[in-house]
């Protein structure tokens, strides 16, 4: 597919599932894309920093977007988010991935880098903590939308009809946050960032940075 499309595209983006989970395969594909003079992008949850480090060490990637998962979204598949060991492990690995990318970006070894936070009604409380943890890196607040996931994520005790009904109620109660609502949240972060919504596309938000108090002489 990469070869057949190479005459019509300038780059390829490897995304999820989770592309960095398959380290050797991803490296091979990135090498192949570069031989065709294509730029390489990676969209990742940041769970496998060793893969990102290998790609960057071999100059095999041009852009990395880290989709920072919140406790609410989770990885465990249980209601309410992570089981504790996965939560703690993810926080360590995603911050390690961000630090690797941040250093590469500063050294011009990475053309583009961003941390993406998909924001829902339920997880907006985490954004202040995440903003503090990631430091001064390019941040995107992306409008989230509830989707009706497959039945495999549901309890075996409910029917498909009941599952879909519950999901639709959730969608109705918590529609996607509007641009103005996300902008209001962004204002609390006191930093420049980008906001992505269906209505407005991508907009740069110039947040006011907190002024330092004058030093006493």
C-alpha cells in the first residue's frame, strides 16, 4: 500500500491500535517509507518509549503525536479507568516518551512534536495536572466525542440492545464540549496551545502566562 501510494503522497502516519507496540515491524516500515522519500509520522499513546527512542536514534521519524490517555479513559477495560498497576506504569512510560521526544525536538532531530489531550466532560479535571507534568511542550486540546464501542467492552450480563441504549444515554447527557467550553478550560492553563474541534478546525489559543512576582531587594 505504501509503495502503490508513494507517487501521490508526501508521507505516512502509523497510528493505532498502538504502532509502537511492534518495535521491529515499525522500524522496518519506517525505513521502507524513507527509502521512498516519504516523511514518517507516529501517533502513539506513549506506552513504549524504547520504540520511540530507537526510531529517533536512527533518524526514522519526522513527526510524533503523543495521545496522553487519562485515568478516566484508562487501559484496563473496566468502568472508571485503569487498574492501579497499569495506571502507575502508564504515567511513567508516557512521561518518559514525552521527555525523549522533547529532547529530540529541541535538538532539531524531530520536525514536529505535540502532546494531544482528547477532552471530554468526564476527564477535564485531569488537564491541569497533565499540563504541569508535561512542562513546556506543544499541547493540543482535542474535542472528544462519545462513541458506541463494540460489545466486547461490555458486561456479559447485558444484552446488545441494553448496551446500545446505555451508550446513547451517555452521548445525550454529555455531548462534545464546544469550542468556547474548551477555550474556557484552556484559559486556566496559562499557556499557548492549540484547540481542535469539528466546528472550528484547529485554532491557536494564546494563553496568558502567569507573571512572576517581583523579587524583593
